[in-house]
C-alpha cells in the first residue's frame, strides 16, 4: 500500500505563490507517474500537472503552463508543485496522485490518492 500526504495549501492573494508538497510512504512504492489534480466547488476534477517518475518528463494543463512547475525527488519519494502568479480561478482542493503503471497521463485514472489540500486565491 502507498500513502500520499499533501501539504502546503493556504490562502494567498492573486499574483502570489504557494508550494505544495506530496510525500509518499509505504512498504513499497511503484510509480509510472505522479500527478496533481484539482477540484473546485461545482466542477469536475481536472488534471493540473504530472511528472514521469523515472525520466522526470513533465506535463501541464494549458491553463497552468508557465505558472506552475512540478518536480520530484526519487530519493525522498516526494513531489512538489510550485505555483506562481496565482489567479482566483486556481482556487480548488488539490490532490496528489500516483499512477503505478503506464496510462494516459491526464486520464485521472490513477491508483493512489492523497486526501487533498485547499488552495484559495483571493482577488
């Protein structure tokens, strides 16, 4: 089993920055990719960013590209999401997820999920 724990959410003004962190733990850890998803009230969960575990390739949703940066630390089994130039539209609960094996990177069909951390951006 794998447990994912997110941290770093909070309240910031538009234009500000936050850094989210996701720590993976468990007896074993298998990952093809780690991703961040978000869900705002009244909306479906959407893909934000992902990173391939072995090679470090990164993928971003168009509406966060250039503002968000995802990275991973293979030694610590952690993933971070640096969020800059935040907009009120970024307000959502952010979830860390792990895909154990190859699949569509933005499918949302990941195997392990964290409990989420709230990000609120005021205008």
